[in-house]
């Protein structure tokens, strides 16, 4: 759609992604896989980018079995050369890159006064530095095309401080992703790239299950649910509509925004 022209295209058609090419980092499982599936169902070709070879191939086969055109790119997104290769492999295969979903991330809980500096750096490297590297490599292709949609995974932890667990590195990186998103949005808006983020609340994935699978963890889960106005934890499927919206022309007047999807947790 050109600027300043009212579209008459029906609203659900504006959510379609036919002919678009997407990549999703951390796409082998959890939220990333949910994003890849949603983008594929909306019509995009999807590259699953992940460090986990076995899960990446399984995810790709699942998408292909559902009729989605998909490929695997094995990459550690904390490594600049691997990030450049990630984008190149997608462009070599499909000739373009329209949608970059920068989602791979880790959580780490530890009291700050004794947090090992190596652990701090590990979290910052994946949750923030790698998001920048991916945005940069994706933009180098998108700026030439004059079009692109970048969607970063932040977290409600970029807005609030979770309790009772101590996770300063995680919270700081997610706040960083939200402001990085705004900064890149402002920088690239006039050249056709929209940059937005999604901030999930507690969502049932392996990342969270590692903390709540013990008896103490189950008590924590009850506490989190009691602090969530909608009274449950999020599911990956709760996030799928948002990624399709941000990837599609339905959101063309939106950039630098963060969509919080947390069952209302941040409301109080
Ligand atoms: N689950 C939640 O409650 C929740 C809440 C808010 C935000 N998030 C964010 O959502 C994102 C995805 O979380 P999830 O719960 O699906 O996690 P997950 O652990 O289930 O999946 C993460 C994926 O990232 C991949 N990965 C890890 N390191 C990588 C690297 N260096 N290079 C490439 N891939 C790598 C893993 O192999 C895995 O497939 C993260 O950024 C996380 O911080 C999660």
C-alpha cells in the first residue's frame, strides 16, 4: 500500500502474508515455534533459526507437514558471522527477507550481589546484543528493498520487576530490547522498515517449565497466577495473533511500539 492512500482491502486480507519471507530466531520450540507456525499459516515462507539442530529440524518438518514452506538455518545468534550467514542463507534460498523475528533468549535467576559476571554477560549477549546483531543484518537487506518488518521479543520483565525471583540481568536486557526497538524504529522509519516488539507475560514453554517443575516451583506458579488478573499463565497460542499483525500490512502505521500480552499482569 502506498502512503496517504486509504486501502479498501478487506481487513482479514490485510493480515495475509502470502509471498512474504520470514525468519524466526529461537524458532525450534516455545514461543519462536509458535511465531513460525503463525507466520506460515498466514502464508509466509519461514526459516527456523536455532542453535538446537534436532529441534530445529523437527520444527521444520512439522511446518512442512502442515503445508508451510520452511527451512532450517543453524546459527548461534550471539556470533556476528553466523548472524550474517543466517540472513544470507535465507536470501540465497528465497531471494528476499521481509520479516525478521528476533526471539531467541534465556532466563537466569540469581541474587545480584553474588551473580557471576560470566552469567550476566551470557544473558546480555543473547537477550540484547544478539537482537541488535540480527536487526542490523536483517536491515541491511530490508533497507535495499525499502521494506521490512522487524519484531523483537521483549518481555513484561522489561516493564516490571518480577517477584519473588531475582533476575536483574534478564529484566535489564528486556528493557533494553524495548528501547532498542524504539531507537531502530526511529532510525529506519523513513526507509520502509517498521520495528516493534512483543512483551509476553509468563508463558508455558521450556524456559519457564525449568523453574516451575519442582514442588517449590509449583507454589511459585500459583503466586504468579494469583498476580495475573486473567487468572492463568499464557500459552504460546495467545501470542500468535500479535506476530501476524506486526508482520502484516494491518500494522503499517505502527513502529517503535511494544505489545504487552500478559493477562493483565502489568496493570497492577
Ligand atoms: N516463556 C516465557 O514466559 C517468556 C516470557 C516473556 C518473554 N519470553 C521471551 O521469549 C523468548 C522465547 O522464550 P521461550 O520461552 O520460547 O524459550 P525456550 O527456551 O522455550 O526457547 C528458546 C529457543 O531459543 C533457542 N536458542 C537459545 N540460544 C540460542 C542461540 N544462541 N542462538 C540461536 N537460538 C538459540 C533455543 O534452542 C530454543 O529453541 C525469549 O526471548 C524469552 O526471554 C519468554
